[in-house]
């Protein structure tokens, strides 16, 4: 019987601010390759409350469409109570984070992430300023 391992790693990168859509798929797969785990799951988690993680087809049209959708659903310029409280003008980023969420969990088998042909793991920056970000990866597997 093989013993289950739990391994934590971090990805670090900088963003340009609201609207950045960053493909993390190859970076996550590279860490999985280094760990030599064959089957299990990886949870990707962004600490903080002004960014999100999801999966999409990472292609130029959707990279443009996603920020447009976010603007339609949760506009930057609205009368948000958070802005009145803190004066930082980023209430929209907190609300977008709440909608998308801070994490995704992806299964893997034979040492490869199990994703659809056109599915990638993406980081979404919602904050109104450039940020230094990290994403926590927790692998559980054998």
C-alpha cells in the first residue's frame, strides 16, 4: 500500500492590475513533474480577497471577454459601501473575488493534470493596482 503524500508549493508572480488573466497550467504541471506524484489532486489557492482562480480556454478572445463580463456584472464605478468605508476604490475587486472564488481543485493521473482539451488553470487579477501575487499549491497524492 502506497503512502499518501501532501506537498505544498508556491507560485509567485507580478500582475499589471485589473484585467490580467494569467495561465498557470504549465507552472502547475511543472511542479507536479518535480514532485513525481502519479495520481491525486492539486488545489490551487490565492490568498487575499481581490483575485480569483478558475478554468477557461486561455485564448485571446476569452482573455478579452472575461474582463468585459466582469465589468458588466460588477462595474468598477458604482456606489459601493466598501469604497465609502476605506476610500481605496477597489470594492469591485472584492465583489469579483467573491463571485469567482479563491481556488480550484484539479485531479491528476499518470503524473498529468486531468483537464479538458481547451481547459487551462487561470489566475484573474481584479485589484485596481499592480500586485505581487502568490498562489499556494497543495498536492495530495501518491
